């Protein structure tokens, strides 16, 4: 059993998660229990959870359509309305069972329904396990801009049950894996080097890797909860990655990218910028780029795409006073925050990416 | 100059408010300033504020339609989108200039835009001055249910400028006055007795009364910020009052009621319930009812209206475990919280109200 215990936002992982979930339910004594699922987790994960519920637990299911395009205020309104229709009160509990869309949206809905009800997150995607399980960020997209509306509030607890990963398509695993690679880059070269052995078909071993990522993120968030400094490193690769993700979501003629796929491109670009501006070693730039491209392939960006993506950077939440702020690396686990980068150098980074030969 | 200073949510009142506002702006150094107004305050209050802004301040105006029916998620989406289009970042500041709809909605929008930007409230209605200026509650309605979606977060500061009251229709003053009467009931019979001298045509004297209400509310909120106990008294008259307000908002054939007008009815009913269940003195019940009815008149409720209002009670945010929780009074400033009341007694309260002869 692995656990990080806090007053709010404890994370539990391992075979005992279900008995701890039952214990939390019995201590919390919610007046009503609601389970938020999407159309995928309703089929693939809900039956597993239901088997683990106390026999006498009465609960109701709220279902949202799957997919990032539904992570909207409009979906929130639908869930708020259902909670209201089902007579949820302030002592009700919302259990979010799903990937990042369900945990981000469900966390926001719970944090704002009647000015805040309790919620529990049970992440079912690799991305949600290693990224959304710690830190308390929640929210939804506004148009094509990611996570523009939300709050920071920890769930009551988080339960990580690695067996759910078996229900995921391979692309979803690869997407979540990008955040694990990020944890290696910003915090531990040793972890980065070990990560090539990550294999979800062996849940016990996979759990060790996932837990290491959760611990890295938890260390960062605990040291700097309000994101003044160190926590900004979690944004590594995300400045360009988010803009790329938004751009491809918005333009139906572009091949869609999962979050982690966009962030993987963002990290190649950030590594290049780091090597140009912060002396990130060239050899490591070559090695890491080869690994990213071998896993994620090379996405086709036209010059026009690149200009539009640069244009989108100004909407990044981390920006202040009109500056686009990048996190850069001097080396693995050695960072510089609030770095400004010329658009010309960003264009060079895209050229480096497009012309890289594995 | 009157002030309540806190780390967040300081309240300032008096002629020096504008110089303090300029000081706060100069200390805060927001990257951008946005002023949220409604179609009324844009005309009647914004020019006064603009005259007081530092000469070199650059800011943008966001306007929402006036009226409680626009206190919706849909209006929020509109404001979030405008902030995004105008490239608001995390260091931007939102100044909410208006009545409760503007300060409640603006506070919620600011608390959730990019997971929270700073905001300042400048209440322009009596209700917003005496009620919304302290306590940090914000939010919007969901359908016809009041304040179902929101969070608790204090503004950076609140500036109360009593001269704005001159811009209000009389009904709006009467509506806000109901909350002041509530402060008398729950906290001070002396204040209740003095309140008959309240007169907005004399701003200096009115300011004293308004400040006394703000101080009463501040004492309550400071003693019990998380609403476990004492703060619930601020809900006096609101359990039935909110249901009455929602019902009249929802039914276009009923004469619409302002918030305070509905709460005034709720307080007459609560005083009756208090006299039946908590020995609130009969004589004071007669006296207070006569005052409420002389100010607010008697609203016409059919038996069917009463049943529908009772039905709506179950949506009250203060309810837990299926119980409708009332605050009742043993006397002025002597309260009992979490009281359950039979529907039959609620019907009697409406009968008392309908048949009362001044």
C-alpha cells in the first residue's frame, strides 16, 4: 500500500484502496453519494467500483459524454442541474471516476456547487493518475483555450487503482507517459533512464513507476503550493504544448492530438530552447529528442501553423504583463522559470523538431 | 473614515474611499484593470468612479444586462470570454461596480478565471453594501434557484460609497433595508429601534446606520467563517424568503419581488415560527410584523402558492440529510439554529401573515 496522507487530498495506491475508500465513506457519512462517469468509464470502470461499494450504499450515477471537447461550462451546467434535480445538499459527496476530463470537470463542479461540496477522485487514465491526482487544480476549457475556468481545491482523497489502465487504448497510455517523462526531465535523470522499462501489462511494476511520478509531483506541489516558483517547473513543455493542443483542437483539418502527445512536442521544443538559452547539453537534447520522436512520431506543422501557435501563446495562464513565460532547463532537474523567448527562436525550435533525424 | 482591515476583504467607507482605492491600485500594480458594470451602473455610477481613477490608469469596461434574471452561468460565460478576448492574465484585476448581481457574479467570475484573479467590490445598492460587502460569498443562480453555483472568496478590498444610493429607485432602498432590519433582529434590539430613523436623503447619517450593519455582519462572519453555527443566523428569514423569491421569479403571473422584499416576508414568517416554537415574545411578534407590513405591504399568496413554496424549500443550500433547517429566535439576538419545522406550522405562518391587521 502506497499513500501520501494530508488533511485534504490524501493519495492512496495499491490493492487496499477499496477498503480505504469504504473507510472514508463510513467516516464521512455523506447525505447522498453521486458518481460522475463519462460514457467510457461508465462501461469499463464503473462495474469494478460498484463491486467495491459497501452493500448498503445508495448512490446515483451522473454521466457526461467522453472527450476533451466536452470539458466545457455547458457540461458543468448540465451536471450542476442534475445534482440540483437529484436534491444534492451540502453534505453530499461526488465521486469522480474517469480521466482528466471527469476529474477536472467534476472537481470544479463539486467545488462550486452550493459553494463547495466534498469530492473524491478516482483517476482511470494514466494521465489523470500521474498528473491530475495531486495539486488540486480543476477546471474546464473556454472555447478552445484549455483550463481557463477553474479553482484550486483538493479532493477529500484520491484513489489510484492501476488495474483501470487495462481498459485504456494504447494512445491514452502513451499520452499519460509524456507527463512521466516530464517528471524525469524536471526532477530526476535516474527516473528518466528507468522509464524505458515502463510497461502497463505488468500492473505491479507499472504501479512503482506511477507512484514515483506521483511522489515527484507531490514534492513539487508541497514545496510551492501557490506556484510562485518551483511548481512552475510542472509546466515544462506546456507553454508551447498547450498552444499546440488548442490549435489542433480548434482546426478540424489538423490531426487531433491527445494532451500528452502535444506536451511531448512541447518538451522537444523546450529542450531545444533550453539548449540554446540555458546550455541544456546538446548530447542530451539529441538523446531525448530521439526518444520522444520514436514514441510520438513527428507531427506535420506548416509555417502558417507555427505562426498561429505562436499567436495563441498569449492566452497561456502563466503569462503576466504581456510576457510569455517559459520554464527552461540547464540540465535534468536544474531549471530556470519565467524565461522569455523570442518568436524567432521558437520558429527555430519548430525547424529543429521538423528536421530531426532519429 | 470607517474601516475594517483584514489580510483580504478589508472594507472601507467614507469620503476617503477614493484615495484608498488609488493606493490599493498603486500597491497592487495589476497588469490590466477591468471594470464590470451592468446597464444601470454604467450610466449612473461609472462616471463617478472614472473621475476618481488615477489619470494614467488604463482600463476596460465589461457590461452585463441589469437584473437578477441575468445572474446566470450564461452571463458568466460571456464575461469569462470577454476577459479572455481582452487578454486578461493572472495579474489582472476586476473591479465590480454594482449591486448584488454584479458583485456576486463578478466575484465568482474573478475567483474562477484562470483559477482566480484579484477583484475589488464597489457595492452601489443598499443591499450589496450591508449584505454582500462582507463574508466573501459569491455566485450565480441555477435556473430559478438562487446562488446554487459559487465559491467563498474575499475580494481584495471593498469600498462603500454611500452617495451611490442617490442613484437607486426607492424599492431598491427598501429591499436593502430588510437586511438591516435582519441585523437588528439577530444581533441588537437597540439597532432595530434606531432603524426607523434611517433616511438615505441624509448620506452622513445613513452612513452611520450602514456601517453598523456592516459591523454586525462582520462580527458574525469573523466569529464563524465556515458557517458551522453563529453565521447561520444571517440566514434568518432566508429559508422561506429564498423559496418565495425563487417561486415569484419562476412564475410570471406572480408579481415579482426584490430580494429584500421576499426576505421581509420570510422574517415575518420566521418571527411567527419563533413565537410558536421558541417563545419569541408575542408582543414583539405583533410589533415587528406591523413594521414589516407597513413598509412592505402584504403580498397575496394563494394556498397553491404556499404549497409550491414549501415544495421549493428542499433546494435550500443550508439543508442537510433531507431536513429543512430554520434559524429561529427566542428573542432579539437570541437564536436557535438547525430547527426543523412542520409543514403544517409553515401553513399557519402564512395564514398569520395574510390575516394580520396593522
